[in-house]
């Protein structure tokens, strides 16, 4: 089943979109790009420290949190991964992986999923690559069609 089909299964659930990343580090700006282009009130841009927003997330009381981030999973730039965060624990896929796994432990009972795009470049001062922007557009399209 494709990541799009898996994501569409969230239709009707109380889903919160948590976008993370550093806007100044090339493809790590993906989270901000998605945040700025999705039409939902249940979203937050948390920069590089999503665990600092635990209380805000708890107030929303979501069934599911989808974390959007640039994820290095050894694929071609722009490829998309959608996975349960527990399956990724202990890996170094995300530039924020320590923060994400810590955050997951602080939100027991909430399903946490990671939606990422393989980055091309994460250097400070770079712009987002075309490949990652295209992946981001695909994510935005699907997220904007969830109810």
C-alpha cells in the first residue's frame, strides 16, 4: 500500500499535523513549507524542538499526530516515507530523531506517525531543492484532502 493510501486512512480521525525543521538548512525547510500550505487549524510548526510544544499538543487532544520532516532514509531526494515512529526509534533517520522519540514518550496513548521526504542537501544557507519541494507538494495535496 502506498504512503498516500496509508495517510488517507486517517480521514475522520482527530489528526494533528506537527511540522518540524530548520528553515535555514536547505531541505530541512520542508516542515515549514508544508505548514504554510496546509489548510487545517490542527497544525503547528515547532522548528527543531518539537518536544517544547507538548502542552499545546495535549490541549488539542489528538488521536494521531503526523510529524512532517526531512528524513534521511537512504533513498533518492524527494522520495517519501510514512511510518510509525516506534519503528524508527534508535535509528538516525531524522535530524531531530532524539527529540521526536523523546516527544513520543511524553505523549502516551497518542499514535505518532512520521511523514518525511528524503533530503538532497541540509547545509545552512541553502534553499530547498526542487526534488524535496515536489515531495512536499505531494504531501500538501494529500493532507489538504483529509477531513
